[in-house]
């Protein structure tokens, strides 16, 4: 906390506490905590010192020198003496008795700042009319406030060829760069990704890409590897004449990219942050470049919809079209960073296959299925109501809302299932799940809001990751973990088959586990003498945190073992799903065994409690079927109908079986944003609004509500409005037509203080025996993959990781293959062929990305992690193309 006192010169000052220092800025006496930078202290009393390199979340560097101030400090005898030259306030810590004069009160500081800005502008191009930063550029602003009115430079400005494509998404204009190094510092300190760096000296100094000679790599490679560098610094392979890549590492960006400071093609999930923090227009986004001016945009706060973090964003739109998204400032959640998926992955909400009107299927000749045709809302609601009534009488209706719902929509789906359809057959989990997970969610997750927060991750001495890949499945969770690691506060362990690149950048310790053996490893903590396991036992305690991912749901006994470990060590336990609506679904009642607030369906008092709020005499008492059971019942004809929200069959454990169920069910209603595999089979299609066209609230994995307003004017309706109108057509009153009504009901219900679902106690299963040519499959989603919510953004697609299959060196030797050669993974259902990346990992395991181009594991192989698959060397392998190559999308 900062305290200020006007300095009069006649009265003494009160001594500051031991942990604070008192000094003077522009004749104002200030008391700040020890270690506070002068530039921060000035901000706290309303004095803005110009700067370019300074950023509150990056380490001080003093690169641009724009924040120079006049400083005097006490010497050993206590005499206040001026320093010989102005000092950079962004690297200068306040000390007792220091006297600082900024440009507001010092002609010396003002002249120094004018001089620095004049030097920066000497070679800066006059690009303002065409620069994307024009209108929101700190350089423009400070040229007006702290620059000279006229230029004294009349020579030829330095120029560089531009732009350089750092990746398919990030472009670099070097002649605009002011060498502040914000981009390189973010990449090194926050993301941990190698990036561009300072090269050359003097007037030739520039932010550039990998140059072996300049960056000290000359002589580190055989002479035949490089035959020189391109004019922009890119090393040229002697063999191919193309920018060099490491043949031992076939993984990398799917699209063209320059090589980073390690000599490999640049790839990062967080590179878009460098565009936002660049104080000039040196780094720009290929997707937004030359598309609009900042003063033509309307900005609306929002929440990212791609994962369960609930990152704050800013949605910038013009004439009803979203043109870009930026990171919002939310210190409690994402600070000022977001993933590239959150930043660039928004075009899916407005693609050409967007549904704009309801559709009803006409009956075909001889009882066959007819064609869908546009219909009015009234006709669609009437057809849906009649069909659902008949389906309910013919065996019942199952509800599959999908995992990307707001709290309001999830609440409506749960109430619609129980009140309008009279069933507990509702499950939002559009992914592999289990009864053990259902019990775990009811026992530990529901009603446990904010038991673990982002701040806890950053300050916990130990974090154990179980079936959770922080970078690929957690997004900004990875950044908060890395912040704790970089600060020397946090040690990370991971139970996984191999140490991913994300774990390496967390300086993490691998606790190696073959898929399916996680319960055995977790139960061994505290009893085994194996080095990594014993290290976990020593590190876990009441201040530690265990993060468990949704993938553990498919490991029998896994979640039961995690609960035992948390109870045994006292560590706090948090569950982090991938989708934005999963946690809200747990709390708002879209699980077959849970009512809103974590109330067990089987508890009579819980049903009475909810029934009173809903004005319903009786609620269904029997726990319902989960998603897999609902689809099986629909496929067999046991269920008469389905109501399906934003669900993609490809995400389910058995996509082929799911499609068969959708084809076989008697009546199918689909609520969707875009045409999909479900809508093409539906009897009634009801279009709903995407997040940008409605107001709502996501509940992130912490249990923190993340409300957002409507950004675009639209006639589309949110799911809860559509369900309310559909229920009305069925002569049922839901009372959920507005968000106000939904919130009032949720508040009325409140939390549940009764009994919880019993903790799961599932037994582990013995790992399968492997025959010749067999392996255990490991798999998880990459952050950027072939998901439908990433479609429409070709530049982002090029930054995704190239899909590879990973095996151990021993396994590769048995197969007679090396890195970069082809490997085929096969089941009776199908096969996947990819380049192999030899990786230090458990022998007898093969890893594939779950849903990348050329590697759709569930759809192609029909299995998931832990299954036994056949593995063989492939004679040829065709690498996946990118949008840049063939005009498609990843």
C-alpha cells in the first residue's frame, strides 16, 4: 500500500515501517514497500512516466531508456547528492531519502526523454497511415507528449525487407521495432518458448531470427548443415536450400515458420500475446493485418469459450463482425495473457454453415426420412413438442447438452429434462466418461467452489499433475504454474507416460506410468522407494495441490486412488476439464445423478428441495443413464427420442456407435449454432446463439463465475430461451425466458448442505499383457487440433503442432525405424500412419494426438487411452497438409 504526504520542508516525516521506504517524487513524499520500482511508485500517485520496454508482468530490463528521470540519493554521510546522469525509472528501486524528479518537474528529465524519443524516431518509418497499431500506439502518443515538434534527421532511414513470417500467424516488421525486447522477454520468462532475439550491434542492431553467426551457434553444427543465411537471417540448409530443421525432431509447426533462437521452427501456443504487448507495430497478426482501425472498432468484454479457465478477453467488432480478440486484464485468473486459441479461434461463430432459421424434416415417401426444410419458429416448436411427446410415450427421451454451455443454459437443460421430459437421462459429458467419475464429481467437485484457485497454483510448493497435460489441456493454467516455477516457489510433478515439452518448460519431474497403471503409481506414493515416487511423497502436504484431468475418468480406479492420495497427504485436489461448460454442468444439474447445487438425485430431501423451487410435485427419483448408456438405449430402440445440444459425435468414445444411435432413434431434436453431423440427421433443428451473440456466465474450473455481456446485436436466442419456448409448446412452464429469471431461480435454490454422493471406491484393473507387435495406446488432445471450434482460422491452423507418433528408442529399434520415418498404429476398426518421434518414454507405449489432422484416434481406431493396439513400421507416410498448403482448415 502506498501513502503520500505533500512535502513542505518545515515538518518532519513519520518514519516508515521496516518493510517500507519513504522517498520523494515531484515534491510528494511517498511510502512504498521495499523493492518497489520508481516507475511503479509514480503510477500509484498518478504520475505517468513514458516507457516502451516496461511491463508490470515482465522483469525490468531498461532497454528503451524512455523512462529517464532525474534522481538524487543520500550518500554515506546522509547528504542528498544528484546522480551524474538521468536514470531509468523502470529498473531503479526506491531507497530511503531518494529524491526523484520526473518530466513534470525536471527540465533535465524532460530533455532526456525528448532525446531518447528523437533517437527512436530517426529510423522509424512513417507507416502510421497503414500500420495496424495506428490509433492505439504508445509511440504515437509519446511522440506527441514527450517528443520534439520537428525532426532534425534528414538522412535516409534504415530499412529491412518486411514482413518476416515468424509463423503463419505472427508477422514481424523490423524497421518499426524500437528494441524494447518485450516480445523476447515474454517468450523467455512467461511462455518459455524460444523466439527471436537481438542481433548485430549499433545501427545494425535488430530483433531477428536464428542466425548461427550472430547468436553464437557458429561452429556448433557440422559445416555441411548450413551453407549460409538468408538476408533476413534464416539459416539455409546445404542439402535442400530451405530453412533448416532438425531431422531428429519431426514434430513442429504444421505451417511454414522461421527458425527460433534454438534453430528449430518457431511454434508457441502463446505467441499472440507478443502482438498485444508490442508498443509499436513491429509484430502484427496475419489474421487482423490491414483489416480495421482501432477507432472504428467497438470493444466488449468477454470470456474465452474454448477451455475451462474462463480467461478474460476483449471482443473488438465492427459492423456486426468480430475482427479480433485481445486479452483482458484480470489478475485473479489470466492476468494479461491468453492462449492463441482463445485469441484467434473465433471465426467458427460466423462461418457460412451457420444456422439462421429453424428446420423441420418432411416425412418421406413410404415412411422414409425426408429432407429438412426451413420453417417458422412456431412450426418448429409445434413439431418438436409433438415429436417429443410421442417419443416420451415410446420409451422416454434422453438429453445430451454437450460440454460448452453457460451456467444459464446448463440449468435450463437440466430443468427441461426433469420437468418437461420427466427423466434423469441427461449428461453433458461429450467425451469418454465413467460411473466412477460421476461419483467423484458428485462427491468432491460439486459444491466445492474456489477450493483451489489460480493463485494457489502459483504459490503452492508442490503441484502434482495426474492425467493432465498442463500446456495442451490447461492453456493459461500452464502459464500460472510456470510463473510459480520461475519464481522458485513451485515444484511440478507429473504422472504420465513421458515428459512432454510443456513439463520440461515447467522444470517438472516425471513419474512415469503406462496408461492404465496410474492407480498403482498413486497408491505407491508413500510406500515405494522408487526415486520419483518417493520424491512426490516427500513433497506432498497440506499446502500442495493435486490437479487431475478429465482423462483419468477412463482409468478404472484412478479417481478413487487420487482421493485416497489427497486424504493421505492432506493435499488439496482440483479437477480441470477441457471444455468451458463442464464445471457449470456439474453444479447446475446436467449429470444423471445430480440436481442443481450438487444435490443427489437419490436423496428424497434433495428432490423435495428442488421440486419446491421448481413448483413441481414430483421429480424422477431413479438416477438416469450417462451419455454412453443414453446412446446405447437410443441405438437399441429402448429410448424414443433425443434432445442434443452442441455435441460432436467425433468427441465421443465410439463416434460410429454414436452416429448409429442418432440414425436409429425415433425422434431427434438438435439445438446447434452450425450445421453438423447431428443436424443432418435431426427431425427438428433449432438454431441457437453462439457466445458472442448472447449474455451468459461460464463457471471455470475453480468454480469462479465468469459473466460476460452480449457483444453483437442478434436475433438468435440462447439455449435457455429456446428450451423455455419449447417447453411452453409442450404445455410446461419452465420460467427461464430471461437470464434474470434463470439467475433468480439459481439464487433461490442456493447450495446444498445435505449429504453428498459417496466417494468412489473402484478397483484398479490389471494392465493387459502385450504380444509381439502390440503396444498400449496413450493419447490426449493437443491445444490446437482439428476441433470444430478452430475452423475458419487458417493462420492459426498453421501454428498447430504437426501430428507425430511417439515411441521409446527401444521400441523404435524393435520396429527398425528412426525419427521421421513412418509408423502405423492399427486396430480392427482402422489404422493411423504418422511420422515417428523417438521419445524417452515407457517402453511398450505408443502416443498419438487424439484429434489432429491425420490422427483421429476415436473415429479411426475406435479406442482410447489404455487400449492395446498393433504397431508396425510403415513403408511410407504422408504428412498432414495445412491450410496454407491446400486451402483447407485444421
